[in-house]
C-alpha cells in the first residue's frame, strides 16, 4: 500500500470523512446481512425458501423435462386407477 502525502489538514479531514462514510456503509451492510440471515430462520422464511427451491426445479434448466414428464405421469396414474 502506498503512503499518502498530505500538504494540508483539509486533505486529511476530507480523507477521514470518506473513511467514516465507508465505515458506516460497511456497518449497514453487515446489519442488513444479519437481518436477512435472521429472517431465513423464521418459520415463514423457512417455508418460503422451501417453496422457492421447489418451484425453482420447475423453472430451471430441467423445466422442459418436467413439462414433458408431468402429463405422462398424470396419464399413467389415470390408466392405473382404471385398471384396478
């Protein structure tokens, strides 16, 4: 890291203000991350993530296979019930 050379106290103050604002931004990011993590472990958060993962299977790269397989599965179930 390169050392900075300051020629006035105003430059030092300006850099300190920038560092203070960056520190506040990073602190808020940590707080937001903590809140999001906390929300994930609530009962509503757990069910939301469960259903998001479940629906993601039908909208992801395998969605075409599911679109083909579901009608075939329904037809098979109907034929199976008719035969019994």
